[in-house]
């Protein structure tokens, strides 16, 4: 532990050690690789040999390595400072280049989708580790257009929806918020502002939300128009052109999860809204409040405002990982050793947190904004969990090492739970214990219930936009959605009707949010298995993570004995959460 570097800003030297000149060389290599792949096109007939097919697949892997490296560098550089013109210019240039690469090489997937089953199956059966990758290409056959149409869509995306997404990010990342705290007017980025969601003062919490929605509401005309355009584009392409049955089905199919499974998940979340309503009623009592407000759902209970310095956080997270599995701790340590961790809070830096895996050949890069809060420690564990997941799957091809979206949170949320339980067990102060239990339930609301209801709102919103609606109509619908979540458990102020404007995922990745609900409930089930039989669980869990994206989710989950088609499976996750609430009520006696 003592030998680990404690740098607070990452280095991108592992990706592009030679600077700008190497970027140009990399682009030249990409062009050569594309030309090599294009040379295979005349050979793509029913008589293509297995050897020729395998050579072509190797060339596709080589190209993906090169483009992932270039795209990763451009994105990570941009994330360092989204307001820097040079980084934005490079990202724009790289996005255009990668779109051109996709257009020039998409002939392979189009050809492979159109092959007769007996020929395609011959190649699939001899593809080894790439079997599921090739099967996945064939899955999209019913929703694939002609090559000319696919090229037009790719070009449309760069200058249409992708440009609108980038515009949304530029506009919202540039917002500056004013908040008075203890007599001082603070000028804050969004990340700086939302840290006050958990402030001890009810007045500060209320002012935080009011300021957030004031700024977004003042920009509602442009932000709503961006959203409407993105929703229309999603429907025009996915339903009108490709023929998917519904807007959410586009995401479900990409996730290789059936509509029926997703519907069961969302319905389970609706049915268990009362669990979180019960929690918020208890939390209000513990805080001595007669009437809970939406402003207060993340209010802290412990009055100590406990802080953990960054080096201590690193030690704590790695120790928790090591107790679970030395292999997992070693993976996480490599992120830090390579200087791939950026935790500084600074102007222009991308908000939120993420782990970025360029390819199996590189240790992932992790970004977060560390302020010393307990939740920053669990965020650190969460993002390092993502990195561990990628590294355990690094034995697979770059074409299939990334986990499918519904399983993408499996390692990250599990890592959070390891760290949270460790903190809970080592604390003797009942107030801090309550705060940690509340943190678990707060996070479960934010990750399970809130995200599911966001996807439920999206279903309504996509239908309303298609039929014609205003931003005010969507705000009315969003408020109805919130009232279903909270019932009579708390008071909703009118400004929350505009909360949908502040949710980046509904702009940049429609229907992505339910994947968080899926992942969290899945991990709750896995963690319960771990507590019952730790020795047997660890190797099975590592094997599950090591699949990456080399098999369909159902196959991967069957290794853990889970059946996602069963309604009891989803309810089991809520039962674990109910036990945490019971524990909290036991400690507090159910009263403040």
C-alpha cells in the first residue's frame, strides 16, 4: 500500500506517449487498416473460406484496437476540461473520422447479416471466443437497412443527434450556480452545487434544488427543444425505419434482454414504491420533521459530517477488495499505479464519475470529483469496480470484452456494498451506523426506484412527443410520475416538474436508466449469495465477471444460479432492501 502513488490527476501518456505527432501516425495506421479490410470486400461471397474469414476478423480486431485508442484519448482529454477549445476540436475531428471508418467498414456486418443460416453458422461455430459477437451481429438482421441507408444514418448521427447531445453537455457543463451557505455566496458548477443535496441545513437543501431548477428552467426552451429532437430522431430511426415495436424495445434488443423481462423489472419497481415511502416517513421522524419534502430525501442523519481524506479512502477501498479477493485488489491497484485516476475538483472538468476502458490492452482510466464525503469513498469503490470488471475480462477480444449493459454495474455496485458494509461494521457510533444504513437506502432509491421511474417517464415522454406535446405537458407528466413514486410520504414543490431537463441520460442514452435498476437488484441477489457461502461464491463471481460480453446475459447469470425471467428474482432484491430498513427501524425504534 505504501508504494502506491497518490496522484490526484491522471496521465494519458500510456495512450499517446508521443504527443500530437503520434496522433497523426495513429490516424495513418487507421487508414491503412481500413484499406486492408476494404480489400476483402471482393472476396465476400458464399465461397469465402474459413481461413479468409478468420484473417478478416483479425483485421477487424486490429482496427478496433486502433480506433478505440484514438477515440479514448480524444474523449478522456475532453473530459479533463470540457471548456477547452483544443480538446473539443480534437474530439470533433476524431468523431468525424471514426464515423467515416464505420461507414467504410460496415459492409462486413451487412454482408454477414444477409448470409444464409447454414453458411453463417459454419463461421460462427469455428469462431471460438468471437462466437457470441457474431451471433449478436446476426440478431440485428431484422432491423438492418441497406448499406447506403446505414451510411446515411451514420452521417446523420454525427451532425444530428450526436451534435445535439454534445450541445446539451456544453450548455449544461457551462452553467454556474449561486448558492448562499452560512452567509457566503458561492459560485458553483453543478457537481459543486449538488453536493449540498446532503447538507445538514434544510434551508440550504431547499435552496440547492431551487437554484438548480431555476437555471435549467431559464434555459428550458433550448433544452426541451434538444430533447424533443432527440426523441423524434430515436423514434424515426428505430421504429419508422428499422421496425422495432416500441422506443424502449430498441434499448432492450441492444441489451439482449427481452421486453417481457424489462416489463417485469419496471412493474416490480412500481409495486415496491411503498417500501421507499415507508423509508422516507421514517427518515422524516428521525430528522425531527413533521412533513418530509422532496428537498430532504438525501438529508444526512449523522451530525458529525465525517470526512475521509483521499489517501485513507484509497487504503480502505483496496483493503476491502483484498479481503474479498486478492485478485480483485491487485486489479484495482494497477489503476492507481499507472496514474489512471483523476479525482481533482476543478472548473471545466466533466461532471459525475466514470471508468473508461479503452481496450483489453490498457488499464482503465477512472474519473470522479473527490471531496472527502463518505459517499465519495463508495463512488471510488464503484468506479474501481468497473475497472476490475474490464480487467478480469481482458482475456477476451476487444470485440467482446465489455459486459452487456444490464451487467455493466455488477462489479461496481458489489464493490460499493463491500465498502459500505465494512464502514458499517467498524463504526460504533449509532448515529453513524444509522447514517450508513440511510446511505444504503438512499442509494437504493436513487439507483433502483428513481432510475426505473425515469424509464417509465421516458416511455410516456416518447409517446407524447410523437403525438405532439409541449415542454409544459412533459412537466405535468413528470410530476405525475413523482407523485406515484412518493405517494403521501413527502411534499412535492412545483419546481420538481422541470427535473427531467436535468437528467443527462434521457438525452444521451434513452432508456439507459433501467439498467441501473437491473444491475442494483441483481447485485443485491448476488451479495446475499456471498453472505450465505463466501468460499464457494468468490470463484463463481470472478468467473461471472470474466465473461465480459462474450456470452448473452442469461447465460452469464445462469452461472450464478439466477433466473431473470422469474418475478421472484426481482422481488428478492427488494426483500434485501426491506431487511436493511427493518435493521434501521430496529436501531432507531422507528422514531426520532
